[in-house]
C-alpha cells in the first residue's frame, strides 16, 4: 500500500514545521540541507519531501528514511513520533523498494504472534498489500518494539522478497523464540543487522550464527 497524497502532505508540512521549530529554538538557521547532511542522505531526498510543489514531492518515502528523520529530531529533544510525521494515529507504511511500484492486492493473510515458532496461530486478517507474492504472513506485536512501534502494530512479511540495503526484516535467533525487527544493511562484503534501538549492538551475519531470516517487511500498520 502506497502512502496516500494526504499523508504525503502531512509529511511535507510536519517536516517543514520541525525544521523551522529547530531554527527558532536554537536561534540559528537550520536548513533542509543541514538535515540531509546530519542524516547522511542526499539533499535531494529532503528537498523532495518538503517541496512546496506537490507534483515534485516524493509520494512514497521509504520507512528507513522516515525512521532516520524521527530518530534525529527525537535525539535533539523533540517529542515526535513517526505517527506525528504522517499526521495520523494509525497508518500503513510502504517499505517496499521504490524502484518498482506494485498494484495493491487485498489478501487474507495468516496472522502469527511474535513467538513465530509457536504452533498456535492468531487467525487471519484481510489487508491490502503491495505484493502478489504467495508467501506473505503477518506478525502481531504483543509488546512495544522500541523506539518506534507500539504494542498492537502489525508487520506484513514477504518471505520471497529480495533483501536490499536499508530494508526492515524480521528474524529469529537461535537463543530466542521471539521475533526481532532489524534493519538490513550491506557494507561491502558484510551483511549487517542493525537494531531500531541504537543502544543495541549490531549483528554481522556469519555462517556460524544461527539466525533465521523470516523475510522482508513490506508494510507496517503501526499503533500509537
């Protein structure tokens, strides 16, 4: 599911307000270019997110881009959540690679708990998802996933999705039955799993590590 134009407008306005609020608070001009530099991302991305001309504004921002923005302003003392950035209380976020836009399909999806290896299933849900893959499942978060996702959030997983740098993934390690949400990164020959919580140590994927990769997260229905 792509972010609607209304949500894109909310991102545009909220991000402009955040940049202006930081300038006012710090009593020194803070620009979108400075934000891009602080986030180590192309200036064009922030420009496209905040562009006053809607036709030139990015309409399908990646989840990792939004998370970086929220994390930056939270660490700088602003009380901001990803929900605030989107201007809604419950939302669907497309985290699919943006190179290919796929038609939404309404699907009946099997719902699991975060104890993914449990034989007990929670039931099924009907949802629109941006994939026609036959290997889709949903995970229900029965507790908060710090620092962004609240209890009750639902993660849609495509087990067949090719993993690319910056994607969110769901994994299960050998020493825990609980599913973990990680950011998948490619750095040279290394494949790294980074936590959403920067206090948690990253994992460099090695052959001896017993980690089951459930799949790529293509959509999040996040609760506040």
